[in-house]
C-alpha cells in the first residue's frame, strides 16, 4: 500500500532561488521569472537596515520558505530556545510557508562548528532527533522539513542504512523531507553507493521540497560547494527523482559560491521547471497561504542601512554547507 502524508499537500511553488546578498540590487527591479525565494534565516535574525528592507520587499512580492543552518537538531545540547525564538520571528515576519534544517548536528557544548556534521545512523540517534523535533514543533506551528546533508566521513555506531535512518526519523517525528538531489549524488560518489536505489528507499511521500546545486569534483572526492552550473548527471538524477515521487515538488536552486548574475541562477530554475513539464507533471502554481498575517513591523524598501558595516553584518551569515576546498 502506498504511504501518504500531509507533506504531499504543501503548495507547489515551481522552481525558485535562494535570496543572496549579491542579488539584492537586482531583485528590487527585476522582471525575471523568480518563482519564489528561500532564505537562510540566520542572515536576518539580528539585523535591520538594508537587508531587512530587502527581505520585507521580497516577502511582499514572492512566496518565502526558510532553510536554516544552526538548529543543530542532532546535538546533545539542549535545544537553543533563544535561537528558536529568533527563528520564529523571522518566519512570522516573512509569512514563511514552511521551514527546514539539516539532519545533522552543528554544535557541542554550546560551541558552533560552522559545518554540518553527520549523525551515526543508530536507533539512539534517531530517537534523540525525534524527541527534539517534537519539542520544536510545539514552539513553531509550521510544516518542518529535514534535509539529507552531504558528509565526508561515516560516523561510527551505525545500526542501519542512511535511508532507513531517514525513514525512522521522519515517520516517528511526523515531519517532512527536503531532498537534496545534489547531496545524494555527492554522497553516492564519495561513499560508493547507487544514488537511484538510495532515492527509491527514501520516504518519498514526505518530500515537500527539493534542492539542486553544483559541486566541485577533485577526482578523489567531490565537495558540496553549491557552485553551479548543475552538471548533467545531477539533472538526470533530478528527473529520476521527480518520476519516482510521481508529483511536482517545489525545487530550489542553491548557488552560494562565486554567485553569478541573477539571470544565470534563474536560468537554472527555469531548466528545473522545464524537466517537470517534460514529464507531464507540472501543474499551476498553488495558492500560497501563510498562517501568519502580514507583519506590521518596522522596515521596508526605503529603510536606511543600519550602522553595522557589511562585513560584520554578514560575518555569521556567510556559512556554507560544505567543507573548505
């Protein structure tokens, strides 16, 4: 019997792009077909001024979803209540449709490593994450998705395959999956497994969003750099993934290194949408209704820059989901 979940009913937004500071100026006046935007909430948690004004402008024009990097859902530290409160404020202000983070840990003993570290695929780790997701869901009543991260070493103590680990966590916590197709490709090459078989074993009924990105192939190892353009084998895996899911899924183009002009990133999003249309699975973009009302906070398109210098403004925001090359 085919499994089903509420995440199959998330709005279908088509293909979108990440909101990056390199495109702030262009986004204020663009007529390009930007379908929707994904934000890294840490970029906007403690800052006002120009970045907040751009965020408000974009939230008034396009659907917004949130993709965090500092939740550290797999950490043994207590869930960071201050972080969760700031995250919720960003979600409310942008009227985000859903939010996501990574099935990993990024901190131990209150120290953040600015990297996405893999968990052991054990029953204990799965149960620990499930407990923390349930705690999070009590604080933020929005659909929550977990992403499969890229990783370069396998943590000891595994009792199951990664796909089984994902199935257990997502089913027991009743949360969704952000399926990063490029990460599947990177991991399959680095760790020697069949990418398509891995995808077949995932809880595809819980996939509410897809990530696509570029990477750097050193020959001996592939590094998840989020630098495009996306290569043909990853596009082929994307097509396979959409076919396996059997429905259109909101797809996001991540381009975080050597970010090009807005038109180049939008072109990648257009290509993703074209693949879905070729498969005959495209449908009209769903109406987007956020549970949060339009915020009446300060800021807006004409807000002035804050006194903070840009280097300080983005010091913590410029984190990449990759190790250094």
